[in-house]
């Protein structure tokens, strides 16, 4: 009887898992497989040659323009991730340890308010704020802090970092907040009772125990940031374009899907490599902190 019941449970479990598995397979695995296949083909405008070739990868790795865009994308994404997580941690810590439980829901509600507006609208607002005659320059000139408008805050990598850091801030705050909420407060009290200061308690207890939230925040911010093409197009200018803009150009303007696919695969591999190094490094630091 027990064996029959366990088989029935397994069958029921498979039936429940089947729809989301097929959904993920059709919308994730199949398109990804197609992209990988396309990267080994070649195309002459409308003619697609399915002969296996490594020419796309060879060109992508040797052309200085592609290498520059890929390195810039990884650098911008890493900078955005670092800025976002560093600024998000104090906010999450304040919400978890200093805001009364009855008010935490309101604070989280306020943090998610930016999601109520379109992403494009938020990008355009930053364009207005950082513009040559925008809010930032006008305010600084009014206060007498600058004599002429700052020209380096828009249409470059700096403006891309600022805009993306603002857009992804809630994605970093929420997982860190969840990790901090799960920390047993008695462990912190025990550390203080044993004579540790607030700083050492944070470094040896709170920070290592919240490392899971930090890792989640890093992945949530870093991975989509590398593939963002709207923000670089609107506020990046020539010096702020990223690899996703070139991928879009290859697919939609140059009609060279295989090259766009090869660039996409290289971008995914770069993201996975950097993310793995960061995650392993943070886990090692957390282990040493314990």
C-alpha cells in the first residue's frame, strides 16, 4: 500500500510540475538553443547559410569594436551592481532593524512605487535631470557650486550607471531585506553579551548571515544590466553604448542574425563567468568571517 501511495504521489507531482516545465522549455530552452545554432551559421542579407562555421566568434573576439563593447558592458554592469548593492544594504538594514514591524509594510510599499511608472518614463526623467540645462545643473548653478553646466553627467557611461542604479535599486533592497529578516536576533544579542562591539557583531554575525541576500541582489542586478539596451541608447551616447545595442543592430539593422547570436552567446558566457567568480568570492569571504 505504501509503495502504491508513493507512486501515486510521484505521478501527481510530475503532473503538477509538467506544465511549468514545458512552459520554461518552450520559452527559454528552445529560443536559447536556436540562438546557439544561429551563432554557428552565416548570413548574406536574406540568404542564411547553415554550414557550420566559427567565423562569427572569430570576428567577435578579434574585432576591437566588439571587444570594447563587451568589456564596457561588463564594467558598467559591475559598477551598477556594486553601487546598487552598497547603497541598498543600509536601506535594507534600516528597514529590518530600526523600523517598527507595523510600519515595515508601508516602507516596502514606498520602495516599490517606482515600479508603478513605465521604465521608459523613468529613463526620460533621468535624461531631464542630468541634461545640460537639466535639474541637476540648474540647481548647482543656482547654489553657486558651479560656474558652467556639467557636460560629463549625460551621454556617457556615468549617466548609464546612475540611471540603471536607480532602476534596479528595489531589486537589490528586497532580497537583502528578506535575508536580514531571517536572522535570529538572539545571535546578535549573544554576540553583544560576549563583549563584541556593534561593528564586530555586524562583521562577524549580521553580514555573513545576510550574504545569501547579497548574492541574490548581485545576480538580480548584474545579469539583466549587461543585456540592457534601452538606457544606453537614450542616455548613454556614443561612449555609453553596450553590447546589447550592437546585438540589436546586428539583428534588426544589419540583418546579420548569426553575428548577433554569437555576440549574445559571448555576452551570456561573460555574465556567467563574472557572476560565478563574484559568488564564489563572496562565499569564501563569508566563510572566513565565520
